[in-house]
């Protein structure tokens, strides 16, 4: 009879810790890398937590910082490519990398 309460006290905490450890490895979150503006737009550059891809969230420069009205770009393999995309497509800069 004493075996079952002892089993509960020993096994349940071990299982709880193991489930927390396995769950923390599966959770991935994107994070903000940088912010800026150009032309009539401002952006936030976001990265996956393993830095395998980047994307931009772009707002009109007149939109409030709490506005949900933004567009999200496709993903890019580097921050450089993401920022060139912003410069060419939103800030209207004339760069050699911009398609003509």
C-alpha cells in the first residue's frame, strides 16, 4: 500500500520536469532585429530564433505604432537582402541592387 503514494511522489515531479524540458526545445519565437524608415514607410526587421530567415513588417509612416495595419514581406535568407528589398520597394531608393 505504501508503494503507490511513494510512486506518485517520485514519478510525477520527474515526468513534469521532463515534459517541460522537451516542450522548451520545440518552442521557437521570432524576434525583432532592427527598425528603421525610408520614404513614406517604416519597418521592423524580424528574425527566426535560429537566424535561418528574416522578414519585414512594414507600416505607413503615418500609422501609429500600435496599428495592426502593416504588411509582412516574404522571407529572406539574410538581413542584407531584406533591407535591400525595403529600400527598393518602399523607400524608393535607387540602388544598383534594385531591379530596373
